[in-house]
């Protein structure tokens, strides 16, 4: 033993973790290819723009994270958004982008 840890035990744990990480990477690569194929299918067969599809996926993922916030965090999140919306002076591009996001968010929330 060195430094209080058995080298063989440490090596065993490290090896097991590295094997699982390699398996996870392989599985993630496989799933990534499947997702890529589905995106391509959406574009080819349904004419869905890939960028718009990606934005919908991001919006839904963020909505899921927001919905999962603890009550206190959720309330603070809503208050922060309200404070930003209350700003009277915003650059036009920020105001327009926020309005578009707000409309998109409201539409996404209605679909849940």
C-alpha cells in the first residue's frame, strides 16, 4: 500500500470506469448517428428545415429543465424574466429577439 490506498484496488476501479466510459462513448456515437439519420429523414421526407428542428429540440430541452427547477428556483427564474421584460429601454434587436422567443416559448408551452 502507498499513501493509504492499495494500488491494485485503485487500478481496478480506474480500469472499470475507463471501460464503461469507452462503452458509453461508443453507444453515444451510435445514437448520434441515429439522430443524424432521423434529422435527414425529417428534411428529405417532410421538408422540415434542420435548423428549425434543432431550435425546437433545444427549446423543449430548456423547457424541461425549467419545469424541473425547484419551487424557489422556478419562482426566481420567473421573477428574473419578468424583470428583464419590464425594461423599457432595450436595443431593437434584443427586443425583437425576445419577442420572437417569447412567442415561440408560449407556443411550445401550449403543446405540453
